[in-house]
DNA sequence: GTTCGAAAGTGATCTACATCACGTAATGCC
DNA sequence: GGCATTACGTGATGTAGATCACTTTCGAAC
C-alpha cells in the first residue's frame, strides 16, 4: 500500500474527510526516504516538522551529559514522531530523532498543520484525538515506570511489540526501559 | 474571581469564543463543591466526567496491590483532572481522584465535551491544545523519571510548585516522586 | 576469508532506595 | 481535656540495579 493510502486510512479512523478534502490535506505532506542511521532531528536544531512513519522504525531520544541515552519512543509505521516540545513552542530541539532501519515518512510542517486545522474542523478533530492517544500512552508508561520492575516492563514491551526483539539492538531496548544494557542482558539470560 | 470568569480566561488563552458562544459552552459545566478527603472518582466506577479545578487541590492516583499509591497528578486551580483513559474509552476507572483540600470544580461530561467540540471549531481547538500541554508535561515527567535521581526530582517539584510543601502531606509528595516516605524524609533531613 | 568495530555476555563491587521496626509529634474527634 | 489516628523521623538490614572491567560474538567492509 502506498503512503497516501496509509495516511488516508489512518485519519479515517477518527475523522471524516471527503476525498477532495483529504487530497488537499495530503498535498501538504512531503514524502521522504531515510537510510538506516540517518539523523532526522538533532539536539540544538530548530524544529519545524513532524513525521508520520510509513515504513521502518525511528527512535526519539534524549541524551544526558553527552553519555546516557533515554529513548522516549520507538516510532513504527502509522506512528507520529518529532520533538513536540520544540515543535509547539518553537524552540531548539532537546530531543533527537534518527532511523533505526531504512524508513519512509511523510513530513508535515508545524505551520501547515495549524493551517489545515484552522481550515478543516475535522482535521482539528483528528489531531485532538491523535494527541489524546499519545497522552494516554505516555501516562500509562509513566505508571508502569513507577509501579513495575524492569523484568515486567521488559516483558510488557515485548508482549506489545514482539517485532522489536529482532528489529532493534538490545542496548536500545535497555535505553527505552531506562536500565543499563548489562542489567537487561542478565535479565533475559537468567530464568526467573 | 468567580468560577465562570476563571474558565473564560483559561479558554481565552488558546481559543477565540464570542461571549455568546462562551455562555453557551459554560452552560454545560456544573459547579461542584467538595470537602477535604471527599472522593470524586473511585476505582471501578464508570467515568463520565472531567473536572476543571477552580480552587483547592485534588490528586489523581493509582493504587497497586491495594497498598502502594502512585500519584499521577496534583490538580491545582485551572488544571483539569479525571481518569482520562476510562473517560475516553468508556471503561471503568482504574485511577482514583479525591480532594486533598476543600475544593470547587466545574464538571463537564464526556458527551457534552464532544457535543461542544463538534458544534464549535474553536472549542475543538481549545481541547486539542489542552491535551497537547498535558502530553508534553507527561513526557517531561517521564524523562525526569529516567534521567534524574530522587533528590533532583524533589527539588524540581518544589521549585515548580512551592505551595505544595505546606499544602500536601509529605507521604503524598513521596507517592508523586515514586519513592517511599522514609526515603523522602531522609532526603530533606540530611543536607546534601 | 581476514580484519575491525559494534553489540552482547559476565563477574566483582558499590550504592540508592525499599522494607521493617519502632519511637515521637501533630491533628482531629468524642 | 483525653484518646486515637495519622504524619513524620530514624536506625538496621536487604536488594535491584549501576558501574567498571574484561571477554566473546557478530556483522559489515575490505
């Protein structure tokens, strides 16, 4: 399925746009292809776009003290990613985004999103619900962080996204779980 | 300032409603008064409303194993609170909400919010931005959890909300930080 | 195939925090 | 006022996970 159709079906789940309206909305999206390892957003950059993933896997991450990496999100197909803090507040990026695998994305500027939202009530509706889902996911993850130990969080992650196990290196999974790679390694090599 | 004016100014920051439109929107909000300790949402309840805080302080929290409490949010004036997972998905509450102090709130049903959003594009705009801010705050807190130690998180919390120190008991602050009350106690009684 | 850098496994040690246990101060209630 | 309940302080001990150091495996480039 091509990018346009993927986005169309994604939006159709929460908002009713006519074909003409969708075509118009789609005209603001720019398709981009990235190679594995390519950087999309780098700390310190101005951030003007958000990205809708068509294929591949990206990661959004924060780096503290130029050493430790914390992964906020693995962005899989039909997910959106960016440094939303910087995007909405028009500040420099504090979050990095790069590609774990080759990836195709659709790119939308902050300005164009706001334009579309003001022109179509249904587009505003869509973006409200999209953010909503993100908010609930983030809250759920926060709770899981406070309440569960590393083993449980690891098992939950793989239960929800089994493909991650083979798709991304283990040290990135550790960076998502917020533990050291050594701890993660010991975790799945000692039974129970 | 009365409740109506507080909500009006709150909305006016992100959405342009005429006085007539606001009056109509406001007619869907129901003012409620709670006493300290009163329960607003209890685990297992159906959740049909969200709450805009006018005065006082509420907490939204999860209880695991009927023992440990984790506070997701201290809801202060002009904040919104509810079990949003249950509210949007029309499921039973897994989050509890109750009052730390006497409180006045404005109460809005899920159904009425959606009605208002579909009737006024600007209302949809407002709720998109509200959720957006919540999403960014949640993400920021998640990062702080992964990256900072307890002392730093405690200091950040008090720097952001100094009034909390005298307003809420220390064991609730511990439940927000995700540490035991003993650890928090030792933290601010040993210097550095 | 050989080489090299990144990823991953593993042992030893250290530390922040949990948990348990108990004592004390503050607060509400009859 | 007296009593109970809740909040808070503090010591002793246990443990999950961090950190450091080193080895092994793997995958990509030549």
